[in-house]
């Protein structure tokens, strides 16, 4: 059977990869998943794939950021260039375990059509006055999963909120509304691949935890233009390991400040270089993805 689902995971420690596979292998077998590991433990990251654990490296790394979660971008490039049959791409962190069947939940979400120009106060229910013509307005191209256990706090919030219980929104993100996109439990269709570009923050000290957030800022703009939908809250995982709050603070200190500006369109030289690389990524993948 041809594999049409790929799971991309970045890792730099064998013990984390081993534990991850112990938690997820039964679901990978169930769904005939192509598992793609991006190893960023050395100076040059590479993709590990297949039963024989073969290695794949691109001809250049100009668009890939090493030693941060955004290194998973290399796995996306591998799919674009080498795996034309993959239709659904899921990316996870090594410190998450499944709640139920998140893979099926992501696939189901990605096969929905949802409204984005009207907002429903019910979950998958539409009350009096909700136009019929927009109820299946937009194809879902991204399924943004959520997490239990250790939430995805920024460091100041982690210090203040600790173990506070959170209830997550479940539904489409309205058109043109920014939302923080977390990369630890995320799925998308192949058509969206040219727009999935984690910001290359590996050398941007104090902003290492904003690769997915700034990817999401630009993604929202693209999806508004294309009429595509982001659906959030349908696939859940258990986040097993809390980040060290003080280490996270070091990795966020610059990013927190700049994030207050970037979403408003106030860009510095670094963000402008990110946008240029994002355009190069778009051109690269558009040439390779079909």
C-alpha cells in the first residue's frame, strides 16, 4: 500500500527518539505512516528515513535553521523533493504522546470544509441566522493540534500560571485573525507545503522559540488571500516534558520584544531577511512538490 501520510520529527538525542517511537509506533503501523526523523545533533542536520535508516542531505542548507525546532523544515524539503505520494504531513515533538488517535483526528480535520468569514458560537453547529452558503466555505489546509499535560506557555506565563488548567478552542480560525501556531502537534495538506516555513531563528539568540510563531504570522496572511482554513483543537497530544523556565526565558528574551512589533508590520532587518528566505522556500517547493 502506498504511503500518503508522513510524520516529521526533529530530535538530537537517541533516547528521546526511542521513547517517542515507543509511544507512537502502534499508530504509525495502523496508518502506514512514513516516519521522517530530522537529526540536528551535529553541525549539519540530516534526514533519517526508511527501515534501513538511510540519510538524506540537500545540496545546500541556506534555508534551514539548525539547533532549533525549525530544523524540521529539512523534513518538509525531503517530502517535497523525494516523496510525491505524501498527501498529509504531520509534525510532532519527541516529548509528546498520543491522546486517542491524533493522526486520524488530524486527517479528519484536514478533510473538512468550514466557514472563515462567519464565526459560530457552537462547535460544528450553526444557529439561526448563520448563512448556509458559508458553512462549507473553505477547505481546511492546516489542522492545529493542542496539548495536555505541560502547556505551551512562554516563560513569563509559565512562571506566573504554573499548573493552571486551560480549555482549548475547537473550530476554525476566522479569516484574517492572527493566532499563535505551535509546531509540536501540527498537520497540513501537501498543497500548503510552499507556505509552511518555520522562521530560521537558530542563530537569532533570544528568539529561538519563535520559529513557529512567525511562520504562523505569514501563514495567516497567505490563507486569507487564498481562502484556505486553519482548524484548531481537533487533535490532542500529551506534552510530557515541561521546558526549563529560565532556559526558555533566555531563548525568548529578544523574541518577546520583537513579536510585539512584527505582527503589526514593523519589521527589522532580520524579519525582512526571513521574508526573503520564505519566498525562496516557496519557489523551491513549488518546483518540487508535485
